[in-house]
C-alpha cells in the first residue's frame, strides 16, 4: 500500500454558496475546495489557513474539523488522507496572485456544484460538502499536533523518556 499524502481542505459557505477553486491539471479545468499538502513542520490548522490564502486569496479562519477521509485515486494508485475544515473567510486580497495552476475562484451553490460533478478533482469535493451540510463537526480540539519537544518536556516532567521521541497534545 502506498504511503498516504496528507492534505487539508477549506470548506467556506456564505449564504448557501461554497468557495471553490478552478484549477488547470493535465490540460483539464477541475473544481476543488481550496486544498493542498501539509508542509514539513506545519500543523494541520496552519496548512489549511495557508492553502486557502494561496489558492483563493481569502483569509480562512477554521472553526471545526468536518471529517477525515482516506481516498485512493484509481487513476494513479495514490492514497490521500484529507482533513477537511469548515470556517469563515474574510479579508479578500483581489490583487494577490493565486497559486500556480489555479485559474480562478467561484462561489457555487450545492446544485451548481453537483452540475460540475464531471469536473470535480475527486469525489471528496462533494463528500466534504455533504458532510458539512449534514452537520458533521468535531471541533478543532479533535486535531492534535504532536511535537517531539512538547512530548520530551511532558515525559521529563514525569521523569520518563521515549526512544521514538516525545509526544504530547498541543492546543491548536
């Protein structure tokens, strides 16, 4: 089994419309939530804030974790572990260039999004929106960032050590 690629996605709704990005991939124009890969030493929350800004020019403030999804891309046998967050956007910077490959942003209703089904980057796009609309929320406390330093400090306080490195929960 391939190692999963860890990604984040931002679900932002405003008066029944969802923020989507249109991206050019392999000569096709596809729709996705503002989303992307978590970078080294980056928390999940920091990653979704960064990706939303880079891809949409909106400042995203995550409020809840909607769900975690494991998806295998049948076209390339890649495995993705997606953490989808919902939140609000503000402070749009119309002058900001969008991330490479992003053509433009859209605010689409659920019906409009469903009409674009053949052009969705993956089935996760609609699934995330469906889970959000069903009320799926886990709170940001469900996302724990484990750092070696914090774990070492916690174990040291108890007079213990861990060969694999320390682990502790750090508030988002």
